[in-house]
């Protein structure tokens, strides 16, 4: 038993040291909370319940639980200028399931990107949409622009007569044509914008403004570019009918959730407050870094998609790495050097290749930005790539240099001053 206990502690320490001190992390769906948010993530809220329908609570002892939840909701309501926000969903996929439960019935059709074009699996019959019994129809996709073909997609929507159009993606380089689609389809069809990957950019008005462009509902996770604790959120356009929001509220509880993991709400509130103060500078730097890394990789011989469009307008880059051995091989080889990224299926991949060794690699620069890296540092990261995949240098040599490089970036930025914030926490406590 003592051996197991020591090993558990050792694993946590090894994880912290490896991923925070020794790696260049380019996973597009990950990031780090601030020191204050991380400190507040563990509290007595852990393990508590706060089941409620509106203000009607089903447990006693929840006065602070309800207050912190409402603080979170109000921060998002103010940012998106709406009456409708709910942070109870425990993930982005569960937020989507709640929407399906509220606004569809089994057998209904939804239109979305489709897995080959970068859709999240929750938008398809293989994910929670399938659990709801929905049928998905794919949009028309323009590979040259890595975006939706509006005219052909409008035709598909008119023919399919879906209940929902699911926008947003896991492979998400450019703002999507929300307005262009909305203006041409039946107004009864709701547009759901899954902002999970770009939520930090959308929150800071750097990527696109989904509600201004015609989206009815935003679903999202609350980590990735937003950099809060893992969780989910649903936000309704201020024009959304109250009865539609009531359906969503009922689908949250009692329909889908009981324990809403309320321990994450203090960290989520702090993250939103930090975004309000520092988020614009952070989001702008994320996009600058993504573009700079795209250019640096492209100049070193890597096939980064969409060079004619500046590579990206988000935190992501997509590379076609077939000539380097495919996405799975490249990801594993880079991981040996402490460069962490993930394989990605591209539209041309067969179903077999997509799940085994797809053509692509997906990168995200949000965590590197959080550590304070800027455009010149992206050239250094690209050079590590070149040394690993083109020059074929020994992995231990590259790993040694990456660990030395990462030591220059050991403070999380775009957040409240850690020493001052933690001192205030102790003083208030």
C-alpha cells in the first residue's frame, strides 16, 4: 500500500515537471489555468451538490454554491450582452447533448461539417448526436480555403431540412460564414456555434462574433483558448425565445445533469475576470504567434495548409505531413523530443487512414503564448521541428535543447499577479 501511495505522488510530480517544465506543448485543445484559478480549483465545493431549477434549490447548504454559479453566469451574460448563460454543463460535448435534448427529437437531422472536414465527434452520429438518435448530414467543404462552401451548403440545408446547423469544429482555422448561411435558410432552423476551440478568442472579440453574425446559441468548453478549468457552457443570443431557453434549462436539470462539478466555478470566475483584464492582449498574441509559427514552418519546408490565407486566423495550424511519414508517426516522433502535438485527419483521408495514420498534424499555440512566447520564439519552435523531422538529429539532443529553451519561460502570463493574488487570498481567508 505504501508503495502505491508513493507511486501516485511520484506520478503527479513527474507529470508536473515533464509537461510544465520540459515540453513544448502544441496540443490545440489544452492549456493552463492561472496560479490563482488553480489554487481556487480545490475547495470545499469539491463533492458538494447544487441541483436547482432556476433559484429553486433541492439541497440545503448551497447558498455559496448558488452565488458562485451566478457570478460565473453573470460574467458571461455581460460579455455576450444576453440574458442567457449557463455554466452547469460539465464539458463541451455535454453542452451539445443538452442542446440536442432540448431542441430535437430522435430521428431529426442536423447539418454539420462532418468528421473528414474537422467536425467534433459530438456533431455526428458517432458521438452524442447519435446517442440522441439524430442523423447528421455533412456540409460542402472547400479544401482550398479550409472552410464551408456557402452556396452548396445552403442547397444541402434546404434539401435536408434539419432542425439544427452545427457550426464550429475541432479543426478550426478561419471564421465560418454564419451570416451568409443564416440569411439564406429557413429562419426556424437554429444555428448552434460550437466555440470550444476558439472560445477565448471569441470572448475577446478577436476571431468572430457569432451572435452578431446570426448564431442562435453558443456551446463551448471552458478550457482550450479560454484557459479556465475543464467544463462546458451554453450561451443564448439575446434574441432567443424565452421558451427555447426554458427547454435548455430543463434539459440541463433535471434532464441531463445532477452533479455539475461546482468546485470548478471559482476558477472559472477568476479566469473570466482575468480575460476581462488581460484577454484582448492574450488573444491577439495567440493569433500573431499562430501566424508566425505557420510562416516559420512553411519556410523550413513543411506543408502548412492555406499559406495564401496567412495560414490561420485562430490559435491553430494544420500541416499535411504525409511526406514525413503521416500524422501518427510524426506525432510520436516529436513526442520523443518533448514536442507534444496530435495527429489529425484531413479531408482526403480514407476512413482507415483517418483513424490509424492520418495525413495531418494539428497545432495550437495558446499554451506557448500563456508562457510568454512571442513571434521570434515561434521560429525557434519551428527549428526544433526541422531538426526532428528533416535533419533527423538525435532525439536526446533535441530534448536537451528544448528543456533548456523552456526554462526561459517559467511564468504564466495574462493573469493576476500570482504573489499578490495568493497573498490577498490568505488575507481574506
